[in-house]
C-alpha cells in the first residue's frame, strides 16, 4: 500500500546538485519537495566541521565517500573513512566531525520526506 501511495505522488525530476539549497556544510535534498519518501544531506565538510549531537525520529544512513569522520552513535565513537557506512537507529543521539585534514564528503539518507532534528547541544 505504501509503495502504491508513493507511486501515485512520485514525479520524475532531474536536478543538479547546485540547484539544491546549501546550508552550513551540506546541500539539502528535501524529499517532500521532490516527490520522494526520503531526504538527504550531501555533505561537504571542512576539517573540524560537524553538526551538534542530535536525534531524528527515523533511521539515518551515512555513506562516507571521501575523507575521514569521527562518528558518535549512542555511546560508540568510531573513525570512518571513505567506503564506510553507518546505520543510525531512530531516536539515537549521534554526531560526526570531519577529523581528517581534507574535505569530508558523505551522503546522509534520512528515512523521512522532511528533515526532523532535535539538537541536544549547541552547534560547532
């Protein structure tokens, strides 16, 4: 039923990355604006950049494409390099920081057609 509902509302579109809004360190793909059931941050973070500790009421999957990130999920902190994939459960406090000396590029897929984020500490 969910797939059928999505198919009824899905509209094919072709975009270029630079057509998306760039906020802070990421391009923002908001699914509800594009007829998609998910959203994504396309991250281009400078060394030391990263969001504050936060939660989402849905699953997030982070795909590291280039660079190095230190990612905290709950009580677990790990270094993730290009090729790393992190699945972040709903309502789990998490954050990342570019801990390398080059740009961090990752795609963070949010299982929601809009971003819903509760920050648990001040930004960096």
